[in-house]
C-alpha cells in the first residue's frame, strides 16, 4: 500500500521536512535528514521512529525493530511507536510479542479516539477481531461522528458475515461523510461477499468515478473482473492500480500473473523481478520469477535465481523446490534430489515436497527407495498419496507405471470421475481402445468443463433407448475448442452409422465452414438456429462414452473430410507467390491463444504445456529451403522475434487467418509442409487429408500416444517427442534429419540472403518485403509510414467510403470535450476529417481542430502538440515495424489528454497486396503495456470491435 508518514508529536522543522519527504515517497532523502537529526540528538524518538518506518517500507523488519526499540527507550509510552513496533514484530514472525506491544499501545492510548482507532486497526490486521471490535465500539460510543470507527466496525462485521450489521455501519459512516473514498469500495466488498457481483461492480465503478486515483478501488474492480473471466478488463484495472500506486504489491503480483496467463512470460518475469527488487521478502514474487525463467527455458538463470532465493531464505520450502525443478531440467539429478530433501526438511508435512523427492528418485531409477518413502510417510491421506504418485508417473511420461495406481484407485471408488478419466487416457496412450478408454475421452472433457462445486452433470442417454425411439435422433452440442469439435465429429458419424439421425449444433466459426458443405452424416445447426425436437441431446465429447466402443467398430475412427474453397485457394496461392519462393512451410509453437498459466507451471512435475520455445524451433529450421509462414494464433511479438532470430531470416506473419477458418483451410491446403504443436490447425490439416509434423510435449496428450512416430488417430502425421525432462534436442534433431531426407533442407544460401542478426530479427516486422524509405518522419527522426504503404493509403483514400469509422465515436469524443472544457484538439490519423466535421455540430463551445493525415498533402505536415489528441481507429492500421515510432510521436503531441480507440480483430477490407487492412490484430492486453509505457492510463472501456482508452501525459520522472 501507499507509504504514509507516521503520526508524530510536535517536531522541529528538520524532522517535519523528513516526514513530508517520506510521505511523498522520497525515502532516501527522508532517511538522510533523520540521520542528520540523530547526529544532533541521538535520543530523538521522532527520528528513530521515522527511520523504523522507512525500514518497514523496504521491507527490512529486523532493522525496523532495532530503530523502534531505540525509540521506545526514549518514549516508552508513545502509542504510534508501539503500534509500528507490533507491525515489525508480526513481520518478523513474532506474533505473541506483537500482541504484547499492541496491548501496551492500547493502555497508553487511554481514551484518545485517534490513538484507539490506530490500535484497533492494527488488531484487525493481526486477526484479533474481537479486540478490534471492542475498541471501535468504545470510539463510536465516545464520538458518534467518528467515521473511521464506523468503517472499521463494518469491516469486522462483514468478516463475521453479519452483513446487515455491516451495511448499517457503512451507511452510518456514509451519512456522516458522503464523499469518503473507502465507503463505496467497502459496500462493494459487502455486496460481493453476499454473491451480488453486479451490485459490487457498480459500486466499485462509482468509487473510481468519485476518485479516479483510488488504487484500491481499481484493484477491487480488477479482482471482480478476473474472477468473472473478464481477463483483459481485469488486466487494465490491475495495471491502473499499479500505475497509481507502484508499491501496492497485491495488484503488482496479480498483474504479473495475468501477464503470464495472457501469453507474455518475458514481461511477467520482468514484473516479478521488479516486485522482488522492491519487496525482497515477498516469497511469491521470488518463486514465480524463477518459475517464469524455467518456463522461458532460461535454465541457468533459473538455477542461479533459486540458489540466491534458497541462500537468502533457507527456511522457505518453495526456494528449494524451485531449485530442484531447475536442476532436474538441467539433468543434474543428484543435486536436484538434495534440493528436494531440503524442501522436505523445511516442511515435513508438505505433500508437494514429498512428491518432488519421489519424482527425483523415480527419474534416477530408484523406485524401491521412492516406494519406501511413500510407505513410510505419515500425516498424509493414503488415497491422496496414491493419486499423487500416479500423477507424478503420468506427468513424466511414465503412463504405464501410473496405470496400476489408477486401477487401484478405480477399484476403491468406481464413481471417481477423475480417476476414470485418467485411466481411460492411459489406455488410449497405450493404443488400447476399449469401452473404458472411450469413456475416458468423455470423462476427460467433462472434468475440464465441470467446476469442483458444480451440479453433477445429467446422466448420458443410452444408445439403445435412442435407437428404440420412433425417430432415433440426437442433438449433439458443441464443446471445448474448434479442434475438439472437429476431432469428435468422427464419433458423430459413427452414431449416424448406427442408425441415429444426428443434428450438430456447431460453434459459430465452425458452422460457417460446415454449412456450405453438407455433411453426409449430420445436419449442421448454427448458434441461434431453432432446435427441432429430438429423442435426446448431449455434448459432442460425450459421444464416445455413449457409444462405448461397439463390437466391430474401427478402433480409431477416421476424421471427417473437408475441402478448401477453390477460389480462395487460388487467391492464397497468388499471395504466397508474392511473399517468396516455394516450398511454403507453416509453423506453430503454441496451442491456444496464450501460454500455459503460470500457476500450472508452479509445480514443474505436474506441468502440461503444448509449447516449444520459438527460438529452438526456428534454429531447427534454419537451413530449410523456401518461405516460412507463421500460423500461430495471436502470436506475441517477442515470440515472433525469437523464432526469426533462431531461423536467421524473416518469417511471414499469417496468423490473422486463424480468425477465418475458410481462409485457414485454403492456406493449409496450399502448404508444402506444416510443423508445430497439436492445435486446431492440425485437425483442419487432417480433415483436408494432408500431413504434418507434430511436436508433442511431455507428457503427451492421449491423442498422440505414449510412444512411437505416429498416432493412429492421425495417420501419416510424423510425431517428434519432447523428453520427459523437458528437452527438445533429440526431437528437433530427428526433425532436421527428416527434412533433409525429403529435400526441404538444402543449400540455405541458395534460397536466402545473409543471415539476419539477432537484434535485427527482434525488430523486423513480418511484412512481405523490406520497407522502403519513409515518407513521413517523426520528430525523433524515426519513420511513421513507409513510402510503399503511403502510396497504398493514398489510393485507398480516393474511395469515398474509406476512413469514415471515426464518426461513430464523435458523440463520445464530444462528451469528453464538454466535460473537460477542451478548446483545442488534434485528430491524429484524420482520414477525410469526418470526425472534425461531426464534432462541429456536437460541440457548441469554441473548438479549434487540427488534422494530421500523411496520405493527404494538406494535412501531412508534422503536427504541433495539442491539449487533446484523438486517435480513432488508427493504430491497428500502422505498419507493425513502425508502431513504436508512431506511439512515440503520439506521446510528443499529447499535451494533456489522449482519447484512442483500437480495433482488435480483422477489418472487412483487404489491401492491394492481400493483407488485411488491420495490420495489427492484437487484444487489449497486448496494447496496454505499450500505451502505459508512454502515458498515464485514466480510463479503459470496451467498444464494438475493440476498446477505448483515455490517457494523460505521463509525469516526468
């Protein structure tokens, strides 16, 4: 939380200035003044107290205690020194002494309301709620208008779930002080505790409207949004809280974790490093910083990091556990075992520490020792231990070793769906299709969609009952992602072959692909279509369990067949020819839209990640002939740079095609080879009858088998497997050999120019050709638009319907202008100036409007700074390699406020070279860090097709 000056008695001007500087966050200057004061008076309790508070802010509890105890020798009954002394004792792990010090503070406070309030608040922080409540009640009895006491009383009543009493206390405080900054937030917390999310959100937003710089209100709203699966909105609120109050550690930690969840592990690692630097005792930041390094395959850095962590905090289990996982990844098994033994010594009852050590022993082939350790373990539930050991085996690619444990668990509790699911997965991994294995597929999906506290799913319909109906029909509903829809459609066909009329309710994206192609075994329904009467309905992933692998059925049913649209394929082939020579190789390094969540990575032995480091993949393809195409969905810019650095030349970003399955089908059908992890495109490629090379992480997903070079579910797809310890080197060596054998690797210099340097790869955009000389230059000297793209824009602006999207935002801009009293604005990227025309009719006060538009000669001059800069639906059109230059120029011209809207998906228009008119298609979470590096974020909101931000000029320093 934000640093606050300690409450001090009358002090001389020197120490008054020190307290003021501390309150402003200048701790070094405050400390220097305190030490100067102590040189004059070594017993100055005020100087010693402030030095202790400064030490707590670092935090250095031991040094703080030293200063507080020295201050108490001079002033043994100073209430506020005693309170801070109690805080330092609590942080030092001495709760009993902390309560003793606080009891002294209570006695010294006598009946002084302000002092009693401070003591009550500290009791509340220590969890002594009854004592805190008694003091708050004393204060409100003596001073009924004591707002802070009513709020404190409401907080305690809320924690005790006495919601009506809490609301009454908050309302009493609100009547006494209607504009109190904390009350709306507290009422929001109360609504949330009672399950009223809508009211809580409304109250949090009102708190922010009342005080836009209230970091706690932004944090509360962020938490609610995150828990409501509104991750991008949550990201903006966490980021705002951190920007407003950089030392507020809770939102900083959440922001770092969410950054990792959104696929930006490098940024997350840097965030954790900054938190660690300012809060060196924050074990969560230190641990997750190391885990992020592991996830980034910076193994030596991770080992060094955890070694420092363990040296600084030898009693912290996570420090040794993290070190053990880093050492395992480095193949240093003996040292890893020692680290895990140290972790177990720190926390003998830790379930995770025990499993970590067993895993290290299993890896070394010391199964008997590991088994003995498990048998001798006390304090752990035996069923939980059995389950944990099974999971350790499974996660290390030892599925066969895990099977006996799951068999035992299934025999003990046949109703355990998680055990049935894992047992079925293992049977599938071993290529043993059976009713149990097919049921495992459905259990796998059902477990993924069912929260632990959810209502149990309805029983599945029996196939015999469906077939016995007058109209044996089945409504099959979509589930999971598009890849799973495609995969499980093979079972819908199997149901049709058994005599069932199948109606498939597809996702919107897949329905658009399937509707033009009549499936010979099912009627396709799009979302929103009327549902005809049917005998029964179920999720598509429940089909295998209902069908139960019927006698005589194919053990591995084939995928459905799709074909690309001929006209779109011809267009794609023309586009590819413009990019470079054949062969055309598609690459994907990650499944899904984001990295594996960091909390899933927190225990390495139980990690499951469909990802290969882009640099390693690029290096394996360094000598490949032809043109490399990035097909990754929502690729992070740094990942693309890493791929190109490993590749040694440019790869072309065609990731936007993932948003249009018809376009992706045409593209995949035009490739000469496709290399990547299992994702939707692999399922599309199989449906096209094509082939691919699949990089399978360990542990393998059941569709790719426990071992072997091919999966029977995907015949002809060559599989390359990561080692159980996370090493890709053997898999990538096999990939290179296979590529050389099929002549895809040839004389690289015959197909490409000089290798690109790592720095160049990190900045080069994925564009069809090198950008020509710029036609517009920023004040810093960097180009804002290339000459080629400028000519293209000049042509587009001849179309009277191009560049008119800003008009729909004119009322919003006008409202902001009126609210802030703006008299001058710049329309940056003005197009035809339609925004300015609309504003002249909406804003009645005098308003000077300036325009900047490089594609129109009359507005192409470098603009001067302005009070308000509107940049409406412009930034997504910027050439990616020049985006930083444009953002820097926006920072230059923004004198007070900026109002930017940014579209996050594809445009409805294509450029002359075949690219989508939105050259950058990234979510808000990708844009916000780039904006916040240059501006102060004031407001974030969703708008159709994208988002809006209001920003302020960033304060210097």
